[in-house]
C-alpha cells in the first residue's frame, strides 16, 4: 500500500445529524484509491490522527495516546506499559522476564 500524507482538517466529533452531510462531503472529496488511501489529519482539538480511506468508509487511528484519553497503569498505552515493564526487569538482573509478553 502506497501512502500519501497530505495534511487535512477533519470533522469535529459530533453526534448531531448535521455531521452526516459533512462526513459524506469528506468522503466524496476523497474517493477510494487503493494506492492513495492514507492521510495524516488534524482534529478540531488539534491532535494528529491517521485517516485510512476504505471502500465503504473511513478508519481513524490516534498517533499519540489513546482515543478515550484513559491511561494504562499510569502509561499512555498498553505497549508503553509493557516496554517499561520489560526494561525494568532487564535492569534489575531478571533477564528471564525480558521477553514479550510479560504478565
């Protein structure tokens, strides 16, 4: 998959019915193309997201943190939590715990 990364502004998160025509307008302005289906965009709150255009719509992925704003045991993501746990185990001389995954 070849990725194109133009900077775009996207819709605000809204549950109102006026967001549906705006979303349809966005999809119409970005027709599906398997070779050009990835963009980096900015949300209304300024955060960067990755948009992936699909035949039947759109997927959005967060670049930083979790989309719900929650934290995993004080970390921004499960992956970062595991990484810190593995690094900590290796640093205290317990290499048997330095593998993926660690419970």
